[in-house]
């Protein structure tokens, strides 16, 4: 059976609980990303890049892309202080047995940066999101 790599969704899932607990009224970062319409555009552009990137494309064969995009938008919204609720699985559960390594995780981050650049997200705002995503690697990595 071919393993499906739900990588972009995984980049967010593990911190959903933390983000929910630490949610606060300041939604300025969410607004810098263009609120929900901006997050949808960024996520669409990210997936265009992931599916074209030879480092990540094989992981998305047979993946439910539409659902993954919806969950990713929810996760970004929560992480950025927006008025959303994440309704998906944990990152650890989503990525069990997916053989994700540092190179694949880094490829996703590069493609995400390109998508944020394309959509005019300020550099300082990008860094804030990336700082929230970086610790997630330990929950998606392949542990042999």
C-alpha cells in the first residue's frame, strides 16, 4: 500500500492544542496574513508548490488534498490568533509511518516561504509563523 504523506497538514496539527490554550484576543498576526481569504490563497499556492516539488510530490499521491487544505487553513488561523477552531487529528497521529525526515520537512518550509512571499506576507510575520512550526518536526519525524 502506498503511504500518503499529509505533510502540509502535519506542519500545523501538533500545536493545535497549544494554540487553542494560548489563544488571545490579539489577531494582528492573523490580519497580516490576510485573514481567512489570505490563508486560503497561501495554502492553495503552497499546495501548487508541494505538488510540483520533486522533494514532496511523491508523498501526496492519493492524498485527500481538499480536506488537507481545509485543515491547514484552520491550523494557520489558530496559530495566528484568528477566530478559528482546529477540527483535525494530531500531527503525530497523522504522520505515523510516513518516513518523514528533516529534508522533507525543510522542503515544506521552503515551499511555504515561497507561498507567503508570493502573497505579500511581511518577513517578520513569516518568521513568527515559522517559529511556531519549527518545533513540530519532532512530532512528524520518522522514529526508527
